[in-house]
């Protein structure tokens, strides 16, 4: 763990800190815009088994259609702009429209973990990781975005033992370990995630 903390501290002493801070502020601004909230949910639907870079590009090129095109036409548009699993993803987005208004209401009413639970239970194509990702991207700071890239880092540093599967129980256990790490470094989980991803990829995306 000391080695990981040292690496993150080095980043916090560099210009990377300014980039992380700016990104956190950008997430907060997205959360103030009801139209952007649904677009960000759709972005997170796209991210499973896909690269963040590609999904950002797809959102930029097709995002105006997330809330309007019929299923087949949306699938065609997603395919046109290079989205993986375009038919399935289009179906999830169209289905998510049914909960759009309720989602926006609950974003303003529920605390982060209760809201994450509702999203993961209600929105097809969204699990714990994607729900956490979505909420981080609209300004929530106290949820961990956990996939096997993050798990590999934590396992390598001896913080956790790599689980055989990432079910909800294991997700919450790993989140607790990340919380402890964040508290030790005086970082929110949102900030910690950006630093970890920078260590892994050399990029600060979303």
C-alpha cells in the first residue's frame, strides 16, 4: 500500500492534481443539467466491455439521439459511429427512457448509496460499477467505480485478494477498502478513482 500511496502523492504534487480537480468540477456541473444527466446514464450503459475513449466519442457523435430515436434507428446510429454491441445497447437506452423522469427526480432526493441501489435494480444494462460510474460523473464523490483493472491494482499492492467474481457483496467489501485508502490520503473516492485510472492508463477521462 505504501508504494501506491507514494505514487498517488507524486501525482498530487504535479500538474495532474489540477486536471483531477477540474474534472471533479466538471462532473458537478453535469449534475446540475437535467438533459446531461440522462446522456451520462446512456454513456455508462455503453461502457461495459468497451473503452472509455470509444464511449466518449460515441456519446459526442450520437448523444443527441439517446433520448429520441426509435430502437432500430438508434442501433443503426450507434453502429455507424462504432459502438460495440450496438443493438443491445440501443435496447437498454430505449428501455431507460421509461425511467428518465423518475431518475432525475431521485437524483435530487436520494443519498448516493440508496440512489445507486435503485439505479442498479431498475435500469437494465446497469450494474453496481456502471451505477457508481454514472453517479460519479454527475458529481457524487463517495462511491467507488470497481472493475478488474482496479482490482488488479489493489491485489498487486496487497490491499485486497482478487475475488473470483465481482458480485454485490464483494463490490461493497472492496469499496470499503478503497474508502479506507481515500481517508488515509484525504481523498474522496471520486478523486481516488481518477488518480488510480491515471496510474493505469496515463489518462484522465470520465
